C-alpha cells in the first residue's frame, strides 16, 4: 500500500486535492468541479492500472466473519473501522469487477440518466424551477430601490437607540431575505447604502462590516431560500431511501410500517421549519449589536436622522389603535369561531365515505420488526396500537371507503346546512382585515376626521349582520354578492380613505407593498395552499409589478394600471373561491357564466398589467439586465448540479462513498456521527461555496444522517444554518468578497474579517440552540397544514 494508506483512502485524497486545486485555479466553479472529476478519475485510473492502489477488503469467507454474521450482526454494518481484527484480503484494484474501464462506462451512463432525472425531465425539475423564479424575484426587487427606502426608513426608526443603525441593518436584512433571498444583492446594496452612513456616524468599522455581511446572509435561511429549495430536493430523496433501508435492516417490510408515518419531507414543509430559526438568528444579530453598543457607546452611538412625518399622538391613542383594537378583533374572531358563530358554510359533500380509523402502528408484523418498533416507539405506544387494532377487529375491521347513495349524500348535506355557522369564515376574515386597516389608519392620523373611518366600520358591522340574518348556506353566490354589495361598498369607502392616510406615512408606504408580496408568497407556501413553484411564479410576477410601480412613481407617472391589475388579481381569486367556474360541464347555469365572464375579464386585465409592467421595466433598462442576471445565476446552479453529479459518480465508482459511510456508521452514537458531519461541513465552508457542499458532500453523508432517528426537517435546517456560515468564514466567504468590493478605501480587509468573527460565533450559538431545542424547528410545521 502506498504510504501505508488503503487504495480507497488514496483515491479520496486525490479527489479532494484535485477539487480544491481546481477551485483555487480561478476557473469558474461549475467548470472547475466537472474538470476535477475528470482529472481525478484519470489519475486514479492510471495509478490503479499500475497496481499502486491496493484495497484491503474484509475476507467474507473467513470463519471470524461468518461467526460475526451468525451472532446477529447485520452485514451492512461490518467494516474495518468497527472490527479491525477481522481477516482481510488484498484486491489488485479499488474498482469493482471490470476495472476502471467498466467504471467509466457506468459513469457515462449514470451522468446521462441523472441529467435527465434532475435537470431535464425528472420529478425534481418542477421544484428546481422555483430557483429560477425566486432569483428573478430577488434581482428585480433589488433593482427597484426597495432596499434604499427600507434602510432610510428603518434607520430613522431605530437610529435614536444605542446601536440603532446596526439594528436597522438586521431588520432590513431580514426583510430583504424574505422578499429577495439573494445574498450577493443584499450585501452589495446594504454595503453601498448603509456602510458610509455608519462610518460617518462614528460606528466601528468592524461592527458595521460584520453586521452588514451577516444580515445579508439571512436570505440563506429565511424563506424563500434558494438553499432550502436545493437542499429540499435532495433531502426528500435521501430521507425516503435511507428510511426504507433502515426499515429493512430492522426486519420490517417498509418505512411506513416501521415509522408509523410516511417517510417524506417537502420543500414547503422545510420553508415552514426554517421560519423560526431565521427569526432566531436575526434576533441574535440584533441582540449582539445592541449589547455591543451598550458596552461601547462611542463605537455604536445613537443617531438622530430626522423626524418622520407621523402626527403626534398620546400613549393611550397608540395603545388603543395599534394594540388594543387589533388584539380585540383577532381574539373576537377566534372566540366566535370556537362557539360556531363563525365557520364554514360549505354544503359540498364528498361522494365517498371516509375510510375508517386505523391503528397508530401496524401490528401485523414479524417478531424482529415488532422488537425494532418497540425499541423505536416504546412499549406503551406498541400496547396502545395493539389495543386500537383489537377494538377495530372487534368492530368488524377497518371500514373501507365506499360510494354514498343519493339518500346518504342528501342526509349529510342537510346535516351540514343545519350545523353551519351564521357567519362565513371568508366574510369574517375580510371583516377583520378591513378592521385592522381602519384601526391602524386611525392611530396613524388621530387628528384627521374620523367620520369616514366610522362609516367604514359601520359597513363592516352591517355586512356581518346581513351575512348572519339574510344569507344561508343554500343562498346562491350571485344573490350573496347582490345582498352584500351595499354593506361592503360602505366598508370599502372607509378602507379607501384609510389607505390614503396610511400612504402618507413613510414607514407604511415603504413596508406595505413588499410586505403584501411576502405574505402572498410565503403565506401560500406556509399555509399549505400551494407548493413553492407556483408561489415563486406569483412572487416573480409581483416583483415585476412592484418594481414597475416604483419606477412609474419616480417618473411622476400614474401607476393606476398596476394598482387596478392588482385589484383584478384579488377579484379573480374571490370569484374563484365563491363560484363554480367549470363551464365545460353539461349543465352550466347563468350564475356560473356571469362569474366566468367577470373572472376571465379580471384575468385579462391582470395579464395586461403584468405585460405593461414588463414594458415599463424594459423601457427603463431594468428588465433586460435582470433577466440576463437571472439566466446567469440559474445556469451556474444547474451547471454546478451536473458537474457535482459527475464528481460524486467518480467517488462512488471506486467505493469512496461506501468507505465514508462505513466510517460514519462505525460510531455507536448517531449524535456523534451528526456532530462529525456538522464539523466537516463547517470546516468545508471556509473553502467551498454552499452549492458545492450541497451537491458534493450532502449526497455522500446524507444516507447516514437521514437514516438515523432524527427529524428530517431538523437535520435539513441544521445543515442550512451551518451552510450559511460558508458565506462569512474567511478566507473564501462570498459575503466578504461582495462587501470588500463596495467598501470605502478606509475599510480594510482586516476590518471585515475581524467584524464577521463574532457573527460566525453567533451562528454557532444558534446551531447549539437549535440542537438543544429542536422544537424551534418543528413547531411551525406541526401547527400548519402540509
């Protein structure tokens, strides 16, 4: 053996040395990775052909090995790491049967299949399309001066506090993360706009650069995050296959039997899981900035950047309209929902009955599977499942779903009508939103005439009374619109006046438009309404319209077309929710035709508004560079995906992946394995970008860590937070390069490096918090639908 190392070990060293050399060569990363795969395979094949690489494999025909298997040890867990004294045999080649020629042939076939599966026509391509649209959304918003407005406004709000400018940077970073998710754009924008201001106000260069670089990386964890989209496409496959292998090793037929639940994890669920960790990191950043200012007031002084345009108000008025009334509205809706005064008024009945309840665990399993399930779930859970199954058997078994008779459907429909709440959930939700707008408008402008707002509030109350007294679940949608027209017209009069007052406030004028876009995109994903790809399309279209709106305002031109287009989208959604728009059925009533006509007209106008927005951005020179930059970024992502698959296949071809997995499995405690993986990812973050780590390292270690008992959501978010440090860790942290490129001359590279060190430590603290309190990750997915 060369240098006393096994041939597989030498092969792994060659691969990683070639990879690092290729990355440091200055070639584009995507091509450097692919080139490293080709070159390293050539070197390994040449050394293998020369007989230099010798692999010491366990002698599976030896008595010691057979005795070990006979004692109950699974063959897949036997390795030289766990049992170093087992007899071995030397193989002349580290490649399987057929040598490097056969491995090369297989790699060519595999890479072709993987390109087809993951890039061209596979199941994950729909999810990966979200990357393209989220990138477009972020770049367009970055070019619409939203960051400039946010920084100016937040600095005015937080500036008078110690370290207020640094806190405002964190708030803006979190806001931009939720609306753009593009690290480079966020860091560059805040570096250009905020860094000179902080330095002029005597802020420490270390604190200023550190908080800008760290806050800019929040886009890697706060949804919509490209890292989570890319990780999610891998995590789903890794977790599913790893848990199937784990179930078979445990003696069960499949993962569903062993786990008691499907072994699936989606990108939408990961977005839900990432929400609180992202907020936690932002809170830790802000807490550090504030604490630093308290300890070093001269290096992070309070700054008065000018008063806002808000009217004077008493403390009682602020409490009433900004806190008291909103809490009362939300709590009132929740209370009325509990007593069934607010609820669903749907009369729709499924034509099939529900399937009967099944036991929490499958109990008709073999002895080995039973023992494994008891070890996993506990004896109490197993006994409970046995009792549930016994009760089901005594009742005649699980009731299967069956088609209901017309009489059964009608009986269920009558029951739903009888139990329907007087006020529909949708009407109540609109009333609460309108009430919140009126309350905040009153608090923003307490000196203005309150009568328009009171008229609007009266319209809301009248609308609720009309819904409760005159509209039943059987009332047609068209008649409902006619009856509700006057009350909601009155309410809209007050809401329109309220919006005019809100638009005069700097904070709300700057925050509200992107906030609506964030709620629309993230709300549809986090609420389980749709998956990330349609939500990303909505976000890209909304970003284009928002950027055009801002551009028209800068040019002193009317943005009414975009406003009316937005309203058209809202109308389209409301009509789709309340009317049956299927006109290709046999019997279509007049009401459906009218609804379809209005919905189609709203769709055409919304499409016109989007095309008009594209024209505005194209004419102003924004759209073309945004599309070009989007194509450049997404092409890089997909090229790295293909190149990393090639490099992975090289590692797999000579048994490198299996060697690493056997090393990790040699540890008895899976927590130790996970800690080792996290440390490796952290160290690799010093020299590799997150894309290389996701596509090269995670597929190798994934089968081990996703095959353990850990929650896959927690594992993925821990990896995502860890990868976030790759943007901050010297010497190759990309956020540091972005900031160095736009920083003034008086800010040195040393300032930037020293500035980010506390924030890297904060991220380590954040990882520790998530490790000890995994509920921070899992609580939101548990509360929200998936």
